[in-house]
């Protein structure tokens, strides 16, 4: 692996869209795959290797600031950069009326969806430099009934991403916001149990569309 290797950091890479994006990008990028689920990361690594690609697995919790600092320092020491950061990690809170909101669930969603993003952006931004690209994925549920916790914390994440995009429009890095098509992921299954999944876009097809956009 040379210094010219393109590096794609994917937070939330063990399953769903994050895993599909890792596979889609692996022919051109070395993948740094971050997720809590070691088994899912190992399965992803097997699929990437089968395609002739390579990955560095980082079984870490994005809500641990020390772990994220260690991760980004390790990337800096090894490659000195990140060309592409795709932030797909999310906590999908159970749907519930706001007046039944569980404080523990709120804290978990806030830490994963918002606070971790506020920690990661300052850590990853220097690695992206002027020419890198950070990609966030919108899911506009704020204000919809039963989505109080998820909608609010996801909206906070997207507000930070949009502010960062505005702030770096002239200087870089580029900040891209994409709203994915409905996919048969575990997150969607939690929100739509019993849904007919056949009409949904596969994660592989959606990843291919997103990679083409980038």
C-alpha cells in the first residue's frame, strides 16, 4: 500500500448501507471500516478481499471520544489523510409518543446521532484537508409523529453537517448530504415492521448510485 492509496473512512460499516458502500468503494479505495460489531466487520472484510480489495477493521464505538481520537491519530500516522468519509452510523430509537419517551433511549440516540458527530467532525476534518469529501445521509423525520427521539437527534446531526458544508464551501473539505432511497435495512425494519420489502431498493443498488454521485 503506497502513500498514493485513496482512503475511505466509513463509520457504521458493519451492515446496511455502510457495508454496501464499503464494498462498492473497495475497488478504488482502501476501506477503514468502523463499527461496534466485530463479526459484521470480519464478514465485510471477507467480501472486500473476495473482490480484490483491502480494509482495515476498527471495532470501535463512535460514542467513545478517546477511541475516535485513537482511530484518527492512527489514520494520520499511517496514511496522513482521508480522501472520503461516509458517516452512516445511526441509532434508530424505537417509535414512541413523546410523552412516553425513555430518558435512557434519548441519551443513547443523542450520543450516537449528534454528540458523536460533533466529536468526529473536528477529528476527521484535518485528515480530509481541502480536497477530501465528507458524506452525510439525511432522513428527514423531525416533527413526524412517534419519531420524536430519532427525528430530533438526526435533525441535530444534519444541522451540524449543513453548517459545516456552508463553512467549508470555499475552502474545503467538500461536505455532501444525500437522502438515500428506502432500503431493506435493520433500521427501516425497526420503523416499519411487517413492511413488504420487495419494492425497496437494495443496499447494493443504492450504494452504486451514491458512489456514482460522488
